C-alpha cells in the first residue's frame, strides 16, 4: 500500500487593488486589495519513497529530477526544490502537481501552487502551520529566495480562502475576512461572469514594467486610486449594492490600465467593450493584465446576453463558484 499526502489551494480573482501589493509601492505607501477565491485549484501530491531521490511530474510535462543541490532553471521544479529545501527533506519523494488553470491565466497560479506544495509538505512533516504562516513562507520562498517578481495577495488568498480585504505595508499583511449574507452571495454569483481570452502571459514582465513606472512616478496616482477603490468596492459588495460595485469596478479598470501600457491589449479591449455594450456594468482583467481571464459584474438580467456575445467573439466562458475555504491537506492510501 502506497501512502501519499495531497493538498489543494484555491485560485483567486483579484477584484480590485491588485498591483498595490507589489513592492516598492506596498512598503512605501501601503497597498490594499479586495479578492476572493474560486472553485479552481492548484493540487500537489507528495509520495514518500525513501530512496533519496526527488522527482516532480505533471500532466503538462514529463518527470524531472530535483537535484540534491536544489539548483534548477525550470520554474515548477525551482518551486518544488525551494520548498523541499526549507523542509529539509532528505529521504526522497515523488511530487505530482496540476492546476485547473493554464499558466499565465491571471488567477494567481504559481503562487497558489507553492502554497499547495507547502501545505502538502507541512502535512507530511507534521508541522502545524497557520494560513498566515503558510502565506508568509510562500511569499519569502517565491519572491525573496527565488527572486520571482510579484506581490503578496496571491499567497494570502490561496492560504486563507474566501472574500478578503488585504492591507500591505512595510510591517506585514493584515487580512480582514468579509462574510457576505446569503442573498448577496447568491446574487453576486449569479451576476458574475468569468471568461478566458485564450492568451496567457508572463506576469513577471508586466509587474517589472509597473515597478519601473512607479519609480519614475508615472503610475503613482493610478495605484493610489486603485487602492481607494478596493475599499469602496469591498464596501459595496459587502453591503449588497452590486450595481455600485460594478460601476466602481469599471472605474478601477480605467486606473489599472494606467499601471503600464501592457496591461490592456487589443483583444481585452474588444472583449471589455463588447461586454459593456451587452449588459456588463464593469469588469477587469484578472491579475497583472495582458491577457488571461477577465471578470465582469453584469446587470441583474443581462449575464446570459454578455456570455453569448463574448462566446461569439471567441472568448471561453468559464463556469465557477466562489469558494470560502483556503489551502487544505490530507493523507491517503492507494
């Protein structure tokens, strides 16, 4: 009988304020993000082998050996290697990973994956970790040890789950959980639309351009306004005023496009304008921009019209549900 440890961590929709969680803006001026997790996941399975070898495989690629010195150029293997090094694994294991979203989709995929890896490893090593500890470790390993560009919201969203207003500064991260009443949650679910543009992108390059623009002062006002709107959209959603939330989301998208010239593309502009013309109140590209998934809040009676129009234009409508749970790990036998 083979024992395994499996973990899953939910992907997220960054509703507003994304980008203000990225340094140096977050540490200098303080960032604020409103996000939620959905029923799309990153999965990690660890199978102890005891033979001293470490391997990583996925349905998307062949098996790769994780070298004993943990040095490798492949991003997924680097994530697995840095997690294994932190947990001081020496006896050997096979790790199998897969995600419900393609790379570069804008749903926080790589950060969610490292959260799932940490959750699985900590379960295997019998180390109790809080969601905050998992998120902080994921951020440190991904951003500091590996030097991968990005912010902090993805790790904390995946670890905590649910609707959260997150604040970022030089001292750390504060997570304020938002519980929607049942009527509001059901209505937001009905009026929310998620579509895939069919084009992925490398978020690190987009984030680097945003950082460069902030250092010259080119996008400071846009980031400030996005931070303000994150709080206002959170209040509107929590208060059940979804029309107002949609209007504020539309305003927020206009500011997000000013982060850098690469946030929006001809395709995303086409889809956004089409959605607005057929009944969406507001929306945005999820993540750093440049492609991937787009999220919309629609008028109470127009979601099906928006979906039909986007599908005809070439976008892929993705059914989803909000998920209130964060990363979880368990043991099993096969």
